[in-house]
């Protein structure tokens, strides 16, 4: 499956929980054999590949991203509303990752074939949607290490 992710920051710029969780999810999709590209809208850095995820830094993702070329659009935070609109314009499903009680998109715009990933059960109960959903807890190691970020796998695109 060919998957695009629209998010405002990524792990090279911001290592907050949402970015760490999104990278872990995208990395896992790559490990499962999917072609994954993350479009990052708040930062301009050199494009790169991290753990098999193609990372494109752009402020103009609607021009660079053609949702018709992807099977699924994933998003979180402030780019979710744009991802929902763009995916639906091209007849593609969208997956929204909800990390906190400040939902920065209109999840009531989701369609039955869309999907929501919550990081806690209480968020899933708080925000009912017309589509399928599940809870995925952020990946943590008991010893506090972060093995989801293998920067030895990073390649800069020229």
C-alpha cells in the first residue's frame, strides 16, 4: 500500500510525544512492506529517509502531495482538517491520529471508510466518530530507551 502522512513537525525537528508516536507507527508500516512518505509542513530541512520513511519537508504539501497517488492519507494535529478534505476530494480514506483532548480537526467530517487512532481509551470514549477506531498506546521501552529512532538508517536525499 502507498501511504502519505501529513504532519506539522517530525522527529528531526521536534521529539515530542506526537512526533515520536507517528514515526513509530510509520516505521512499523514500512516494516510491514508499505511505501510511506511523510510530508512535513512547519519546517524546511533537506528531504531525507529515516528508518525507511521518505520524509519531505515542504510548506506547500497540497502542491507536492497528490492524494490520488496514495491508497491512504494519515495525519495528526493541525494538518488533520486539510488531510481529511484533500483525501476525500480524491476518494481516498484518511486515518487521523488523536493524541489529546484538543482535537485540531473536525472528526465529524470523517466517513465510514476512514479510521481514527487514539492513544488512550478515554479519548476514544470522548470523541465518537462515524468511522472505525482503535487505541494504540505510544511505544515505550521499560528502560526509557528509544529504539524506534535508528538514525543510522537515515539517508539524505539530494
